[in-house]
C-alpha cells in the first residue's frame, strides 16, 4: 500500500517534526506500507485554513488524484484544530478512497471499524457546518428585524476612496495600499474593481 505522511508543528522554536516522522515510518515498516510522499508544514498553526497551509493543501489535492492509498498522521490534531477543518479533510479523503491512519488515536480506516469512525467524524463535521449556518441565518434575520437596512462592513468615506485610487494609480499593490491607508484589503479590492469597470465602460 502506498502511504503518505503529513507532519506539522505549530512553531519552529525548538519543535521538530522528526519524532512524528520516525514514529510513522516505524508503523509503515511493520505494515509493509511504502512511503511515497511526505508533506510537512513547519511553524504553521492548525487553526489556519487550508489556503494558509501549503503542504496540507497539496496533500489534499494529491489525495484526490489518488497518488497514495493511506495518509499517516501522528495525531488527529495535525489535520486541524477545529472539528470542521478535520472533518472536511477526512470527508475529502474518504470521497477520494484514501484511508487515514492516526497513530495517537489508533484510528485506522484501512479496517472496517476505523472506516466507520472516519465516516462518523465526517457526519459530526457536517452537523457542525449546519449549526454554524443556522446561527448565521438567525443572526441576519434578527438584525433585519431590528430595522438595519444594510448589512456587512460600513463603507469607507469618499476621501479615503480617493486616496486608495491615487495609491493604486501610482502602481502600488492591494496589500501595500491597505497597509499604507489602514483599511482592509477587501475595501481596496472593491475600489480597484470599480476603477477597472469605469475604465472598461469609458
């Protein structure tokens, strides 16, 4: 069976993934699994999303492409700190037909019992997603009932928009402009889109 390792430590200050690697390599050797790929996010918190963990993101892409048969992790929290992140990753791997082995929790979805545990985790993840969605909808409804006509972040003033346009016109990037002015990058993106639309219509 082709195995892949996913290793992660939250900081590089005295922490190393080497112990995780050695423990998983030992298990792979006992089971005659061939380690074909190792993914490592060093110094990245598990609270961060998929787009902020490059190795994690690549691992999930390769799982969908079936470049390995089982993913080996030292502990389930290496996949993420929230139930939602973990369940989402497990669901994606399960859909791709990739098994999961977690050393510390003794989860091994290459066995029928382990696969059932993995599927239960996916169900709880979906339940959490639905609960979050329900809370958001309830919050929006409550705000509307209180008479708020416009939801979302407040718009910036005209002077700030003019400053953003000048900085963008000078060739500065979105993140740099946001930092210079002290506003969100989403605001700068909105102004840039409006500028592009105006130029296209001219």
